[in-house]
C-alpha cells in the first residue's frame, strides 16, 4: 500500500510536476535569509518591500496546526500574444510564471484530494517560493537567480501550500548554484541591463528589466529601448540558457487583442472603465492585477517593432 508521499508523487507525476516538503520550523530561517540580504545591502529597501513585503512566515489562522510546507514545481509554457493596432499585427510573449490561477487550482485539488481523504487540511502558503524551492532541493539557482527545477528547467511555475500532515521527510538544505553555471556566462552576456554580476550569486534585482516593467515608473536610461521582449517580465537570460534548451515550448493558442482592445489598453483607462471582453482576457492571462503597468509596457513593444519594420 502506498504512503501519502508516494500517492502525491504519482498524482503530481501525471502533470509532470515535482514536489518537496519541509517542516514549518524552517520558516523563520527563510525570513532571516531575506532580511540578511537587505541588511547586507544585496537588495534595496524598496525592492524588499515591493517584492518580499507580502510574505507571511507562519501558517494562516485557518490552519493553525500546520506542520509542513509542500513546494511544487510545474512545467509551464510561454504564452504567445498578438495585438492589432493601426492595421498592423504585433506579437509578443508572457513568460512562464505569470499565469498562476489554473496551476494553483490544480495543485490545491491534488493536495486536497490526497491529504483530505486521510483527514488532513491544505491551505495556500504565501512564501518566497524561489528561495524555498532552492532550500528544499526542488531546484537550484541559475546564475540569473531563476530557479531551475531538477529535470524541468526554469520554465516552471512554483506553488506552496501548508498542511497539518507531518511528512516524514524534511528536505531542508543549503541553496545551490547549478553546476552548469560554473563554466557558463551566457545569461550574463545576454542580459540587456547588465544586472547579472560575476562576483556574487544574487543579481542586482533592482536593475533587472523585470523589476522595471513590473513597476509603474518610467524606464530609466539604463534600460535600452530595444531590450523590451515581453508584455511583462523578460526572457533573455532564460532563452539563451543551455539548461532550458529542451524545455522551451509555447502555449498552442495565441491570445489575440483586437484593434479596439489594443487601443483601450494604450489609453490608460481606469480599470473599472475597461470593456468586459478586455477584462475577461486580462483575467484569463492573470494580468488584471498588473493592468496599470501594461499600457506603458505595450507602448514600448509596439514602438520597438514599428521602428524595426
Ligand atoms: S545561461 Fe549558463 S550561467 Fe546562466 S543560468 Fe544558464 S547555465 Fe547558468
Ligand atoms: S530577466 Fe532580463 S534583465 Fe533580468 S536578469 Fe534576466 S536577462 Fe537580465
């Protein structure tokens, strides 16, 4: 008869996902690690507050007896999107990780079905998933600070959940850099903002294009205008990475934004004034919350393609 870990393994195998488990006793260590980065000046206060400020390093009140955290890595494809504007077709992408709803729901369903049938509960954990994944051994850091899940590359969505089941295995360990990175600098060479250093593992995250296009301020001069390559986020350091060669795939369907929808996006309309069909499309892409950044991001992409044609 299979134990709970084996049943979960076989269920996650069906969606090609991998998982590790840790005990919640390590959560203060996770928090301390992030605070150390801040205190050592490896990340700025602004970056810490914007990117790590939302994490909660203890179980929710709805699951006070949680004893384990499950961290899951699921392969995810690149989403291709097209915009029509002034009778011209523009194409761009949304990198893996931005679309989360469906994957999160699937993971929760698997965990709830397996653990629930044994009398245990499951709740989502709002934790620094990348750091947790590398500390649990689910993956390793690339030189680009992206988590490479063993056997799946970096095109993966991570999800974390609490449960009050105490897994027999505590996968906690030291974070590691991929071996392949010791003799490779391709991502550093490809990075348009030169934010991947050669003297430390942490990138200069507040110089990364992703940081800029996930924020509302105008792009600084350090971001070359022709570097924009996705509606949000940046793909350069992952697409050049040899460790991703066999994992790069697109979603089969390209999502289309009509002339009218593109025009609406570019107009910076308040969220509540967007047409229903556009709201639906953005929600489907899990980008409705990021809506405010999109007009500016789209504008620079259209300009780039227009200037190069
Ligand atoms: S491109 Fe090279 S250095 Fe960068 S993450 Fe991939 S293997 Fe590591
Ligand atoms: S996401 Fe883009 S800007 Fe950020 S490190 Fe990778 S290549 Fe550089």
